[in-house]
């Protein structure tokens, strides 16, 4: 995706509606608080995990290795 899209609200892009629904945030919220929220998707196209914007890429390494 190379154009600006909405990730929350009624006009949210279908991809982000799917991601938000499958991987809830803190306290079960669906909203994406900041644009660096990360989602890890497995080979079957299922959401395996959701990470906060403050998560560093290195923090995802063990989760990615588990999926390989």
C-alpha cells in the first residue's frame, strides 16, 4: 500500500478492520493508537500476534522464529 488510508473508524481499510478484529489491543480495544502498531501474520494468513508501537523489531524475533 502506497497511499494514505484510514486504519480506524467507519472508513478504515478492510485489511486493518480484519487485523484489529483478530488481534485486540490493550484491554481488548480494537483501535490502533499509533501508526507503528505491528501485526505478525502466519503462513495461513491468520494474525499470530499484535505488538505495541514501542516494540522494537528485535522483540519480534522469537515470535517470528516460532512461526518458521
